[in-house]
């Protein structure tokens, strides 16, 4: 098996870009200009609280909001007490889906209001598109939910990196995987699943690679090779290597991952998301697995469902 395409080192947490990302970055520029003009005292205080170093940094960082899309490539950071913007949102939505939620809400208000006016003044048939728009808007908000999860405490279990349906449990020859045969567990995420990804095992990030590609249906076997994807290679304290792949789908066009080499994550910790339908693969050495606890067709929940037990 070869690499899907030429690997790239991500230059932001959303390496595939996107127009909502562009709007949010533009809003960030306007917000920073306003802060410097109207609240220079706040700007000075936040610069004093800013930690780290970013030699020849091209990132304009005033507070934690400015790190949202560059936290994996920028050396600046803020202590938790100085960065309230890193906390979970009040509405239970994923922070990396807020721009989409706001944009779709504004579009809903505009077109829904027009349909409502038409239904009340022109013809009752316009209630139908209003109902369809309302369902679409509610699905967008539902899609970007980010619920808390209870992480299993058993020391030898590996949890699911995603919500969805298990589609493959098989041994494969994996490229650039120097541990013999790999066990691959593939999970399909529909538009009705939570799309936040979680770490399956406590480990250190060894490498992060982004592969541009196509956007086939995530259930298509060729999607594992041809689609846009991001690979996260992890190594635990005993040397066990595993790989998590975020793979785009026909609807999902944006992969988000804020990890960088050297980061250490706990089992079940959030590390990214895929927007609007996708696939997530977990790969690890087949000879290190004691028992696989899922099969194709099973429903799993990221960070909560146990996929397998490891050999001690």
C-alpha cells in the first residue's frame, strides 16, 4: 500500500481551508483592529500574560481566540486561567463548528423569514420550504454538538476515536507501519453522529501528516486511499505504536486536528473533528491485541465505547 498522496505538514488546524474558516479569520482581523483601537489596555494585559516563544512568528496573537486555527504551529500559548475562550461553549457545540453554526443560523433567519412572510401573506404552500429549512438548521446545530463522555477506567482497553458505525475489522498491510500486520478498525460517521474525534489511548504524538485528496463516500473502500485525510501517529510509554486516520467523505470537506508532535494526550481526550459525514480509522499492531470487542455493524461512541483489549 502506498501513501494516498504526497504528505504535507499541516500549517493550521484545518489544513483543507474552507470559506467559513476564511470568514472567521477575517472577523479575527477586524476584532484585533478594534481591540487595538478601543481597548489598548486589554491588549497590553494579554500580551503580558502570553506565554511561550514563536521566532519569526507570522501569527498576530492578542488572546486565546487568535490561537484557534494555529495552535498546532504557533509557539505562543496562554495559561488556562488566562484563556477562557478554550473552555467548552455554553451551548454544548464544538468550538470548531461555531462559525458554521453562526453562518447557517443567519442564512436560516434570512430565508426562513422570507418563507414565513410569504406563507402568511402569499400562499400556505410556503410553509413547506420553511419546515424544510427549519429541519436543516436544527440538523446543522445537532451535527456540531460536543457532549461530555465518561471514559472507561480499565487499564487495558482502547476506546473508540469516533462516534458511528463499525464498517471494517481486519488485518492489513499498512504503509510506513514498522510493526508487521496492522489491525484496522474503521468507523463510518453519518451526518447524525457526533463528529468530534477522541484519542483512543494515552500516548505521545509522534507525527501528524495531511494528505489532500478526493471526496468519495466514506463507505466506499477506495476512500481509505483516495480521499483527503490526516494521519496521527502515536506512541505510548511502552513503545506501542498506533495510528488514527481522519478521512473526509462525500459531504465532509473539512478535517480539523490541533495536535503537534510532542503533545501527550490522555485516553478519551478530544483532538479534532471532521465536518459533515466522514470516516475514522484506528490502526495498531495486530500482535499486540488480546481481544477485539466490536464487529462490523456495531454502533460506537467516541471516548466511551471499548473497541479492544490489549495484551499486558
